[in-house]
C-alpha cells in the first residue's frame, strides 16, 4: 500500500511539472499570470446531517492569503457536535499554485474530542482543466481513540495509518460543482459524492455530500456556505482562492472510526454457587 502511494505521488509530481511547463491550451480555464491566491479571502459554512447512526451539526471556516506571487497559505477550523461529544478541528495548507494549471502543496490537520484524536499530514495536488479538476491527497494518519470501536476494539489505542484521497470535480456551469471521490482510511475504503451550487445571492452557496463505505459506513450531510473576498463564479473561487478545508474533507470518515459497530465487551462469567 505504501509503495503504491509513493508511486502515485511521484507520478502526480511528474504530471504537475510537465503540465506546468507546457503552453496554455484552450482547455485551461484561467490566465497564467494570476497569483496563487487572488487576495485575502475566506469562507464559513454551517452543516447538518448524519454519519452512520449519529446526527452531527457544526461549522467550518477557512482563511486564505497570498504569500508572494506563486504561493498561498490557508488556515482551517471546525466545531461540531456529534457522536455525543464536542469535536474541534484545525488545519493548515502551504501550496504553490498556478490557477490556470495546478496546485501542489502540504496540508496538515487535527480533529479532536474527548473520545478521539485524528491527525493527518500529507501532500495534496490538483490539476485544472476547462470543466474538470483532478486531485489527490496522500500522507500519514494517526488515530487515537478512547472508546472501543470496530476499527480500534481497545480503548486508549493509538494507531498509525496511510491516508489517501483521489477525487474529480466537474463544472457543467461555472457556479455548479459535482464531485466524486475515494478515500482510504484505517485500512477501509469510502466513496463520497458531492454537489455545490453558488446561488444568485453574492457569495452564498448550498452543498450536500453523501457517502458509503466499509463497515456499513453511511454519510449524508448538507448546509449553507458563505464566501468572502470578491464576487466571482464558484469555479474561480475553488481555483483562485481557498483549497478545501482539510478538517471537513476527513471529518466524516474520521467519525466512521468511532460511530461504527462497537466492540462487544464479554459478559462476566457467572459466580459459582455458594
């Protein structure tokens, strides 16, 4: 698995380098002289839904800013209530991007509660075409749980995993994104589809995500998102402003690790008759 991911990352890097070095084709959406981040911008969303048998609601936020012409920095945050606990998340991205062609960078995040800690560090990349985006994330994942679950049957268990994500997004129109992705976490596979539509109200979009996976994983969440930092189509926001919030990308599958079927504690043996 690790060798496969290393091969994939090497291939992605080669594709990015070759893609960045070729002249702009008619299928490339944006002008090549744009900065990695168009300017200081951000987004806040409110969501509600269910992961397996637990309802979850919360808020995600992100703030992005340019670092010179070619680089960008983003800070992520999350608060949610679900799985009978308060959940907090934070993350950061540092990346190089040409909005007409590609993004390549580092991303790290942590999602924490009284029941678990979920830490991810890895490499992320995207390739941009006129109506499509292809992307991937691969890296290290540490999951520390204080409740028994199907993925970690013993409490106070800290385990290391490889986390991977591959996704594609299509833009039939500039204000509508339809996405599909595969994630591998905890040695399990998850498939997630999503939709985001930017409404005629400036900076406001609606979104919904649904997922299926191993261990009877089920996810359905949706909500409202507000963008700050200029008036532009949704596709341009995704390529010129903020990458996806790493805490929201992995929060659903992270919840799968504690919301699946719990390990059963054996019943105590009966006492001998007196």
